[in-house]
C-alpha cells in the first residue's frame, strides 16, 4: 500500500500497539509533542487510574456498568478485555476528526487494532517491540505502577501479542529511546507531509 492509499479521506489513522511496558505511552507522548495537530484518541477503561493519570486526558475512567452501556449503544469503535479490564475507543471523536481532515493517533492493543482495521482498512498500523522479554520485565518493574501478579500477567500477554506483530505495517524495536522517537517521528512525519500536500 502506498502512503497515499493509506489515507482516510484527507487524513491518517495511526494505530500504535505494543506489549505493555514496551514504551507506547512514552512514545505516543513524544509524537503528540512533535505533532500537536494530531488528535489523540482518549480510550475509555474500567481499570483504576495510575498515579499522575488524569480522567479525560489519559483515559476516560468509567465503571463496568457505564462501559457495558457503551457496548449496547454502539459508542465504541472497538473494544476489548485486556488484562482483566475493559478498554474501548470512543467512535464519535475519531469520525469527527477524520471528517475535519485531521489525523488521529490511537494507542490500543492487538485485538483492538484488528477490529479497527475492519472499520478503517487504510489505517497505518505500527507495532512497538521491546528489545527482549527480560528488558520488558525490567521496564514494567521499573515503572513501579503494577504488582508482581499484574506484571506476570502482562508478560504472558506480551508473548501472545508479539506473535501477531507481522500483521502490522511497521514494526519498530524500542531499544534506545532517543533513536526510537526519532524513527517514529520520521515515519509519522512522512505520512503527515503527504496529507498536508494533498490538502493544498
Ligand atoms: P507502555 O505504555 O507500553 O506500557 P511505558 O511508556 O509506560 O510503556 O514505558 C514503560 C517504562 O519503560 C516506563 O517507565 C518508561 O519510562 C520506560 N521506557 C520506555 N521506553 C524506554 C527505552 N527505550 N529505554 C528504557 N526505558 C524505557
Ligand atoms: P494500560 O492499562 O497499560 O494503559 O493499557 C493496557 C493495554 O490496553 C495496552 O496494550 C493498551 O494499548 C490497551 N488499550 C488502551 N486503550 C485501548 C482501547 O481503547 N482499546 C483496546 N482494544 N485496547 C486499549
């Protein structure tokens, strides 16, 4: 697929997935800083906020009942149960951004990425790999936000997620952070410059 045919209207939908702890949140923050016009899709989740996370900015923190209501009303463009909690992508803000010709960035898991590709087959999918599982475990422990049981569950899921990396259009190994940010900014920037030139 060419850069051009990856467009949804006049914009791009970037889907970033990675095993938990591989650095998605850190990398998405860097992308948002580099491209302030990129619309970040704020997911809804039933998990508890981590220290420093803010409702409406990092996630929409909802109850399980609210989440189930969203399923019934079709509020989620995709949803999945990850690590025992529900996560979903609100459909309305994505459709609004794309209709306005603004590109969107999503940080979602592998199951969600597969569902969204059915809705938006043109989406640009990017998989972030940890250098290896031992490093992933160290990063999860170093982040200091998850209990040993939660870390064990996330590592088990990581193995399964990495097996599915080949269905992503781009795979980037997050070894040295600075280098990864620069590769990712280069990749996304390449697509966005295409969107800019097509809207002129
Ligand atoms: P995710 O969102 O994928 O779960 P985070 O962005 O929270 O991952 O990163 C997990 C931890 O690893 C954080 O403490 C983060 O600062 C650290 N980290 C991210 N990328 C790197 C890297 N390239 N080298 C070392 N540490 C990293
Ligand atoms: P965390 O709890 O570490 O923030 O996220 C756990 C996992 O849920 C990550 O793999 C993340 O990409 C995924 N996730 C976050 N938001 C969504 C979403 O809206 N939908 C889906 N399917 N996965 C999500």
